[in-house]
C-alpha cells in the first residue's frame, strides 16, 4: 500500500541541481514513475534515468505514457481538460 507519494521534478535537468530532499526521496522510494512524453522527448527520459543513477536510487522504475493534450484548444483549456481526466 502506498503511504506517501512524492513528486520530484527534474528542474534544469542537471543531476547536480537535484535538492538534497529530492535525492533522499528518490533513494527511499520503492518505485519511481517515469513519464514517457512521446516522440522527440526521449532525451527527457534519459535525463531522468541519469538523475536516478546519480543519486543512487535503487527503486523499481515504472515507465508510463503521458496523456496527449488536445492541441486544438487554448493552452489553459488543454491543461484544465487534462487535469479533469
């Protein structure tokens, strides 16, 4: 059962910019959800993997596909609709 859920962002994408608290959360995690953001953004997944390695995270990595937002809507409407899903 999940008792805690942490969100650790990649910030600038540099492993040295991860906060101490973020690094500890990644080391303590039993699982890490790794977003796959689609074509042209594979480098982001690699950056996330590099960060996990650099902090010594040993958690199971669970990739998932990010939902695609409706490009025909204005940005704020896309985000609002995406949050409602």
